[in-house]
């Protein structure tokens, strides 16, 4: 069975991709922020219907070690980096840190 690791699994695109991959027989893992575990009713709304079929891991795009730890544990065959800043106006004001976050995750996944 192939394994997929998805950042942004609890967003719109991540939830659709999860459903698609589960339908193809994948073992699906997702990286979510720790706060999502603390308030699943609000933060995991889009994947509530498949929460028993996916494996969720706490991690942060701001922490390379946390992403690396999850990737080493899961050992995915495929990685999908869909996580992004939710508030567009904020991401436009802080473009340099946002770019750093996106690139950090991509570097990790390309090393896999």
C-alpha cells in the first residue's frame, strides 16, 4: 500500500485530495498544527467524515525538525505540500516569512 503525506490536509484542497487518495487505496497521513488537535470541531471540520481513515500528525511549517520527524516516521511514497497562510491579506504583508515557510517544507519533501 502506498503512503501519502499531506500538509494542509484539513483545508479544501487537502480534504479533496485525501478522499481521492483513500479511494485509490492509499494510506493517508496529514500534518496539522497542534492547535487543530486542541479544537478539532473547528479546525478539522473538512475532514471529519474521513478522520477515522487518515492518520494525523502535529507539525509546523515553521519548524523543520517537526516536519522532518513526521516524514521520517511516516516514510511516505508521495508528499503533497498544500499548506498555506489562510489569511491572504496577512500573507501579502509578510511575504518574506511566508516564502520561507513554503520553501522549508518543499526542501524537506524534495529530500524524501
